[in-house]
């Protein structure tokens, strides 16, 4: 199995990183992709990928960090994109959820520049789109003919069925995380995540944890970690009335294809 989106490069794992990786291996999670949210955390993801054979990196500037990405950030990100075991650009995109979110035009500018870096380096995208899915697609449409095939994945899918259909029509994969185990609707949402899981074809689903965040039930409230991706797989299996093995093998195949692992 593969955890296609987590943050072992964050300070939360500074004291127990080895143990977390070993627990994942014992549970059958053979590959883990750490995601950058800034130049600093992207560098850390690359460093971990060099140190551990089972780890890979995706590098980028999160929309929350788009107002102050740092001096010469494009040059630095371009350099990181060329490192061995860097398999994508992310997590990039737009986020309109918070009342103090970064100005949308600034977010779009940083997002667009990172798409261009991905195109230049023939890398897929890992997209963040909280309450901003249609605007994300509008930006992506400007680059549709230039994107890698397949173009990437939408991380931690949320939104309505209409948005999901547009994403699938664009040929993106869709990532689901531990929050699919939560009851009810998330703040500001009108569609259950379980309904999104039902609609998404298995050949387009990728498994994630977003560790240390979005810890699945029954461990919600504690720190998330890659070993819990098996809980996400099991929950999807129940929603789709398929075996755990089918979910594990198909989602692994999808991730290997997308990120050329």
C-alpha cells in the first residue's frame, strides 16, 4: 500500500519518525510520499526521501503560504523539482475557507507559476482546493494541453458531485483521507464525503492520510500517521462493497501510475 500524501517532514514527527515509518511498514504501507507546503518543508521532504528508501517527495508552496513564499522561491522550487525521488509538484492550489485567507489573486498567481514549473519538469500536480474547486479548475484550463498525462490528483477531495464530475472529466485522480470516517457534513460542505467516494470510480481513487492531520476514527483526536491509511482503505471497501484487497491493489496501481514510482 501507499500513503500518497502525508507530512512526516513536519515538526510533529521530529521525535518518533523512525517508529512511525516502521509501524507503517509492519502494516504493509511500503511507500510514503511526503508533501511540501513551503520551500523549507519541501527541502525537508527531499532530505527524508534521500535518507529512507520507502519515502518520496512532492514539493511546492501551499496556498496558505502563497503571500510570503520567500525570496527567489521559484528558483529554489525549480531546483528541488529536479531532485531524485521528487515525484510531483504540490500541494498547490487555492483555499478560500478561512476568513483571513490570502488574497485570491495572489493565490492564483503563485498557483499558476507552480503549474508552469510542473510542466517544465514533466511532473504531475497534487492539488489543494478547499472551497475553491471551480476556481482551481478555471486556472488549470489555461494549461490543459500542456499538463502531464495523467495530470495529477486532487488531494483530500471535498465539494459536491458536480465539482467531482468536472475533476474526473479533466482526468485527474482523487485522493481520500481519514475524514471520510467522520459523521455528518464538514463545515461549509453540502455533500457527504461517503457520497463522493461512492461516485468516484475505483480506477481514479488514491489513498492518503494527510498525517499528522485528519486522523480516522477510531483514533480521531490523536496524531495521524501513515499506518492509518489501511483504515481509509477499509472504509472505502465498505462504502463500495468491495474487498479490502481490491481497494489496496487498485489504489496502489493508481498511485504508481500517476507518480511513476
